[in-house]
C-alpha cells in the first residue's frame, strides 16, 4: 500500500487544499441517494476519462486515507480488501451489504490527471426499509387501496404505514372536485428497531361529508423517499340512509329478458356515483359505487349488473321480475349532492299479440250488429304488469247519449303474468249513423309496446257481417250469393282506395307545402324521421290517419326547430350544440322545490294538467320546442319517447271560437293535408298518452273571456280527457283551473353553472381567455342577477361581450348606462344619425304597446312599417332588436278543406327590456314638456312591477324628467323605495341615495307576504346596493315568505319568486312564519344561506315550530361561522340552539320533550286563531 499512499501524497502536493473550490462542483453524482437495508447497494456516479477515483467515509476529503482507491483501472484500499465495498468502472461505489452504518455522507474525489485539481463530490446515503405494503392502509378497507363503507353513525378512521425507514408522514383529506380539504387529526410516529410506524387518526368521519350522505376520504403518504408504490388510498363513506324521498322516481319499464340502461345525472365530472336498489320488502341492496379521480374505478359492485365506469350508467342485463324495484343513484362533487331515482318495472308481452274481443277474429275488421244494447268482452292474456282495460266511444258526442259499464277480472298466473278480462254492457242510442266505432284499449302509464287498442264497430245495419273467432258469421248472416256480391264489391273498393292513395302520394311528393316558422334563440332539432308505432292494430282508416298525422306533425316540428338563430349570428344551429338546461321548480305541498331536470315536467299521470310558469325571456317557448325535438327524435331520457301524438300550439294565434283541432289544421298541418278536423280529433282521442302543449297563455288574445273557450274545458279535464296538457304562461297571469287537477312548475332562469356552461360550450368554445373576459364584464353589470338570470338576454350579452362590442366603465353604475352600451353594440356598424321623426314615433308606439297588457308586444309587420317608416323599421330589424315571425294566415270565410295558404309577418322585440328602453325615450321627452296632471295620467297606465326599467331608464336619460317622475313614484303606494332606484339612474345618483340607503338599513327592513311585488323587488335591490357599497344592514325581517336556499346561485328564493342575494353586510335575519313547521332540511338551507353572509351574527325564528333536535352536521356550518340561532315563541323566554349538541336551551337548561310539546300546541293554537 505504501507506493499508493506515496503517489496520493504527491498528488496533494501538486494540488494543495487551498486551491480546492469553496463549493462542491456540479456533480455527476446525485447528492441524495436511497439504499435498501440488507441489500447490495450502489452509490451511483458517472465519471469518464479520469485518472483516479477515491472514496471517503465522511465529508472530510482531506483525510489522507480513502477507504477505496481506483487508479488507472486498479482497485485497492481497506474497504476493497475487506470485501465491504467495490467500485464500478464508471466510479460508482458498490456496497456489498447495506447496513445502518452506511447511513451518512460519503465523499468521492476524481482526478482527471496527476496534474489536475481535485474535484470532490458529496453524497448523502439514506438507508431505507421498504414496508411490506404498497399503499397507505385505511383500517376500514382491510388491506384494500380503495373501498366503500356504510356507517350508521360517525366513527374514527386510522391510516398507517408500518415498518418504513425513513419515517413516512400520513394525512387525511376530504376529496372535493375543487381540491383536497385537510382533515386535521393526531399523527403518531413510533420507532421500532430499524424502522418507523406512522399512524394518522381521523376523529369523527362526519367532518368529511359536508352534510351529505356520501363523502370521499383519502389518506396520502409523503416523505423524503418514495417507499410505497402508490402514495394514496381512499374510502367512500356512507353515513346513514339515502333520503330517497327527496327524489321523484322516474317510472321505467324493461321488457322481460331484455337489457336496460339507467343514467345517473347530468353532472359531467362528479367525484362519486353510488347506485342502490330499494326492494318492495323495505330492504336496500347495494348495486355499485364508483369514484372518479384521475381515472374512474369501481369500489364495490354487484355482479348482477354492468356499469359504465366513465359515465356511471347502470345496465340491468336480461331483466327478470326480481329486478323490479326503486333504483337510486346519488352523485356528488364533495360539496353538493344530488339524488336520481327510477321506479323499474318489468313488463311481459302478452301471449296473444292482440286484444281478444269475444266474437271477433284476431285480424281484420270487426263489425258487431246491434239493436242498441248488448255485452262486449275484451281480454288480454299473459301480460305484466297488471293493466286496466277500457271500452270507449271514438266519437265523444256518442258518449253523451250512450252508456258503457264494465267489470274487470284479473287472474294471476304462476309465472308472474296476468290474464285481464273486461266485460261491459252497453246501451247506445241510434244517432243516424249506420256504424258507431268503439275501441278497447289498455290504460295506464305503460311502455308504448303495451299501449294496445282494438277497434270494433257496432252496426245498426242488418246486412253487416259479424265475423266470429271460428270464421263463421253471426245469426244475422247473409246468403252465399250475397257474400259473393260483398266480396266483389270489397275488391272494387280496395282497388279504388289503392289508386286514390297512390295519387295522393304523388301529389304530396310533388308539392310538399308546409308552414314555416323561424325562431330566434330557439333550439333546433336534427333532421331525423321516426316512424309512428302502430303495434298490431289492423290497417283501418283510423290507423292510416294516425300515421299521416304523426308524419305531418314531425315534418312541421323539424322545420320549426331547424330555424334557430343565436343572438348577433345568422347561422342556423342544432339544439344538441346550444341547448343549456335552466333551473326548474315544482310547487309541492304549498312550497316551491327544486326539480333536477325538465323531463320531470311531463312525468306523472298520463292525463294530468300542467302549468309551466316563467317570466319574459325565461325560455318557455324554447323549452316547448325542445320537448317537440325530444318527441321527434325519441330521446331516450325523455318521457315523450313513447308518446303517440304531440301537439305544440302557440296560444297567441288561437281565435276565440277556434277549437284545438281547427288550430292544428290551420297552423301546423300542410295546406294539402287530407285530414279533416274531425279526423284529427278522432286520432287524438284514440291515441296512447297524447300530449298537448299550449304555449303562451299570457299572450292568448281571449284570456279575459277564458271561461267561454275550449281552453278552459281542456284545463278542467272536460275535453281531451285522455291527453296530458301543459300550458305555459307568465307567473302573474294564471288561468282558472281546478288546483287538485293541476301540477305547477316554473322556470327560474340560468344559475351560475348554467351560465358557465353556456359561455364555455356555446360562445367561447375552447377559448379560456375569452370566457374569463366575459365573466369579468358580467360581474360589473348593475342588476347582473336580474339580467344574467334571463336566458334570452344572457345569450345576447355574452355574444356581444365575446365579440368585443361591449366595454363597460366599471366606475359608472346604473342600468341606463349598461343598456345604452348594449344598444350601441347592436348599432356598432349602423349609422344612426340624428333622431328622426319616425324614431320619435317608434318611441311613442313602444310606450303605447307597453300600456296594453294583453297584446304581447306584437305588431303586424305591415302596420308597424307604416307607423314608423321603412328606414327605421329596417334598421332595428337588421340589428336584431326587432325580430320577425312568419305566421300562417287563412281567410275564415272559406271552408277549411279548400283554403289557400297565405302568410303574414308578426314583429316583436327581442326582449321586453328593449321595448322599455325605447318607450323611456318617449316618456322622458313627455315628462319635460307636459304638466303634472298629464304625466300622472300617462304613468297610471303603466304596471311598474312588469316594467320597472321604463321609469328607471327615463330618469337616467333626462335629469329634468327624472325630477317629475320621481316625485310621482314617491306619491304612490310602496313607491318610496322604488324611487331610490330611479334616483340612482341619474348622473351621480348613487351618491344621492347612499345616505337614504344607510338610513333605511339602520333600522329593521321588512319583506312581507302582503307586500306588493314592486315593493318586494325594490327592497331586495336596495339591499343588494347596500351590500355592494359596504353599508351595514342591521336586521332583515322575512314575514311569512317561506324562503328556501338556492345553493347554485347563493340566494334565498321567496315564495313570491323574488330572490334575496347574498348580503355580506347583514347583521341579523329574523324569520317570522305563523304556524309553519320547519324540517331539518328547511333549517339546513337557511343555515347555508346565513353562512355565506360573512358578517351575520344571528338568525331568529318567530311564531313557528322548529325540530326538537337538529343534526350536528347541520349546525356545524353555523358553529364554524359563529352565528347564533334563537327561537322565539313569545317575547320571553327565547331558546338558543346549542350548536355542539344540536339541542335548544333556555338559561343553560336543555328544552325537554314535554315542554317542547307544549310549545308546539301553543304555536298551532296561535296560528289557527
């Protein structure tokens, strides 16, 4: 060894330590390396073209004795000779058996030649112990990386990594789509011999669920060494039972031994989906649980079903009767949770593929001679589910003078099917017709495959033939000679009919005339063609009429839906590219409740009456057309897919004495249709589950004479009794109906998620910067909540913003300024010039139209063109402020079957706010020039609730006019607060009202059920102004308003439909509900709203009944926000909710059950007087 030492000292003489660099050079060795205990390990370095490499057992490379030398390819040193170390040709150090003694710093020096400087490199070796597990272990998962666990009550979870070196950190997180939320809890690390054992504890799993039934908890490991193959494990937790009663089950049929796919909600990227099956015995069966994180994976699954892991769709394979039940899917993002449920029923096709009418052969026409009374028997064999049969007269007029009464016998077969027989006696009066058609049909909510009908005819003609099951005639038979004559005559008739049908087809193919509609902003449909389901009904005039009617309806709807234009864009589009579903609510038990999808509107009883409410621009007509699209294309998710006939009529075209069937023929069917109005009526009356949509009762010209119209009879189920009927209207204009017969639904506009979806998917497609800019501008718009909530106006806004045609001065407030920018954007390439006399006339005409509530703001194009002049009309129609609709117009003095088709064009404003804008110019000019009496007379004609912007615009356009208008508004009932909104529109007006708003908010602000809509809306808008300007709001009293929280929009929706936005400066809410009994669900919504009002100190309930106990998961929101909750029955005492216990206390004592019952009785007595 001496020669080697001598050489090494010689090198050091030429390369003194003072010449070494002060910092280690850029190293070919990784500075920190991990080696496994008990294994052969290599400290990786990559040297090339070197003279020698020398390894030291410390950071002190000046020690003259390295433990391993590698000089010009020769190895030496104590470490090498002992066999503990070896060296790779590239200079890497090899450790034969890694031990804890090697857990320290090593230094290696490389010499490129005997004359070069030394280049030292330090390497920290960390000795590792690989645990005998691939991922963190969550105790309830019992060795699995992911699992699903059902808990009846909260519990603790542990997560551990055993026998690891160096120590591993483990932490619990609540998974949410917006990111992971840290779940604090104790972590213990214990050293055992050469390794460490790390354990994290999650105390009480309820902290991870955000008050939901389900939640995803992950355990993540971290540390200096990646010792585990996967650093994350997770568990999907279920706390308690699913509140399936909150979801309306969708009735779904599956044919025996067929497959059926069930979808789970519209959410594109939920965090989890869980399917459960609730059986008739009350038990719940787990079906599947899926978590979507980075990739989708199934945690727990029943092999009886298939599941699409990406979309959560569940497929029932080869359906059996045992598969019947309620299938519930819960999906959520870790913050919000939604429930969808299906009532699955398995149906079996009958043994005989027809309805068996006694005395009739299975096929062909059946004529039964009668003298006016007798017995009819109709049967179906081997069907499931058990069904109802019904005999009915095709002509409703016959039923007024005739009777048919029946009894039903149902037999249950061993295979779970049923034999159903209806035996009926009839008594028919002769009405001058030789034959009276009847039909036996299967009734109920059934798939189209089971909606059978069998037509027969009762004949008063003794020469009619009565075919029997065995092919013989009845006793009233005819001779063989007579039969031959009948056969020859029948053949002749068939030839004649065949030639006639051929000629009709040629005529229709050569001249396919259909009426044309053009909708702006209305979704379109694809050009698809679906056949009409006729089942096994024989080929009769009725079935041919059905087929013809369906084909002509489809043709009309496809043409209407195919004419869609987006705002500021003349391109025609399809609904699949632009349709965005808005918020919908159902009126249930005197409370408006959220509905998950518009499909729920047409679900329920097959002949129910539905009123769909919505304000102007909320998309009532758009939604109706989307339903027509669903019917034509047989959309799988739509309840219309199995409907035979769908009629969609605009009520503004209905004449007073016009029947629905006349309107169908006049406005929907082509001019050369062969169908008469009588044919149409018979088809609808005999169809399975027909649907009639009457759009726009608020624009119905005869709504004031509603009691005298057929529409009233329809809505009261006195006409078209077999149809499901939906009527749309404005919220403030409702028809008279029997409330027990009517289901009420309403559109509530675009929430934040719908707005974002429209921006991203329709406007700024694949343009994130553009989408962000749109959202920024929208955030600066005054009354943004009002404007952006309206789908029609929102669409116009975002398109203009995206095209760079709207730029707002964020320092200027007032809707007048904002709408002026919109008008300027629409006028951006149109020379407007000075105001002309025709424009002044247009302003006056707009005002006059606003004062006529029954006209629907409609003009005939020819009339308006004449009033305002062609240049003015062309200008505003060209830029889209005025839009046209081409309407079928036939002269009434000509018979329907011979009428020629003509058209006229009707004109309306794109949105009513534009009509208010132009009318405001007239009003502002008038207010300046007229006296007080004349102005008052004009203003008394205006409905301020419907047209509040008319006055606000006028005040913003002319300060002199504002003085007079505000003076008038302050003099009317509930006008003081609305006057503040008018003041704000004047230049500098916001500063004028700030002092008044401060004074208003310094005392309790009250919104009561008895307040006018104008007052309610004015108060909420002033409160929003106060919050935006950081003005403290002392107390808000809501009296009998029955509000509920809309989480997506972050506001309270009151029973009147008015929305209270998030008020960040509100100090206290006081809710007074006389006798109302709140549920925990009600409290949860109110507490959620309270928690977003960041300065709120307390919530008080008065005069109502609250639950004796409140789930601590619900109170946690209030506890975290440090908001108190008080319950006041009388002045004293009042009860305060203990947030930790979920119990009511008074003076520190818990409210006992017997005392609670006394309070309940007392409140109920007070409410009933």
